[in-house]
């Protein structure tokens, strides 16, 4: 058990080396990365939580929050190699489940929308990336290799490999295999992402063209009706009596 615990801590360090080009050494990660510190506090607090030392687990978790600005409930379930980049303001709720090789950026909230007991926080499957400021709310599932864009608010299930942006978040990119395998910083692709402003203008342009065509049709019908009236012969006045 102890070997597995320390092995996970080593893997957490490696995840920072692999995914942050600014990390020059493992020692630098251990000393200077609050995201790693938060995971370290979580691993200790979670081990106590699973042994039913609930108060002590919450106390250690609270110390971690004060020192790092990252709040991870000790009851959350977190897999291997979690990478919390920058990290300040990250909140992970009690019934959250995070798979392996997940990336969270600053300001992310994995929150609940209910006061009921039981599962009320999201599940993030393997290789999910959640961009800065994003909110993932409720007991929903974010599929493997999905990407949540910065400041998105996710309220529904996210399919495997999808990219979600907006408030409320909607799918803007599919699940192409090549794109699924590529790491996307902040969960927000910089290529092939539809421009919402351009899309709005395109929608307005299409509606304007449709309205213009309809007006032309109505004007043509009116002109034809007027022409038909002009072509009708005048009716003679009827005579009355002798």
C-alpha cells in the first residue's frame, strides 16, 4: 500500500514534467508547484478519509486549501497523473470522480447542483482537459479525451472526444481520432474552431437573403395581380326598365 502511495506521488510529478514545458526538474515541481502540493495534500487526506478519519482528513485538506488556493475534498476519487496547471481557485467536490491523465487549469469547478446526499458531482474520464474558469456541474459524465473550453459551463453529458464551449456549453468539434490524441492547452483548440461571431453574421446574412427573396416574390405577385386587373374589360352598365 505504501509503495503504491509513493508510486502515485512519483507519477504525479512526472505528469508535470511531461505536460508543462516550464518545469525544468522534478525538484522544481516538488518545491514550486502549488498544483502538485494540492495533490500531495489530497493523497494524504484521501488515505485518512478511506480509513474513516473524516475530521482529520478534512483538517489536512483545509490546510492544503489555505496553502495552495486549491480545494479538493478528501472524499473525491482521483486517478493517476492528475495535472493541475497554475491551479488557483480550483474546486473539486466530494463525489467527483477523476480518471487518469486528466488536466485541470485554474478556476475550474467540479461542483454539484443538488443538496441531496449521494452522487452529485461530475465524473471526468481519462485524458479529459478542462480549461481555465470552466464549470462542470452536476452528476454528469465527461467522456474520455473530451475537452472543455475556458469559461464554459457544462450542464449535460459530454460525449467521448467532444469539445465543449460556451454558456451553456455546446459541442463545437467532433471526435476525430487525430484531434483526440493531441494535447490541447486550456481545453480550447486554436485551429478549426468555429468563430461564434462569424457564425452569427453568417446566420443573419442567410436570413436577410431569405427575406429579400420573399419580398421579391411578393412584389412579383402584386405586379402580376395588378396587371391582371388592368387587362380585364370594362363591364357595360345594365339598363333598367323601358
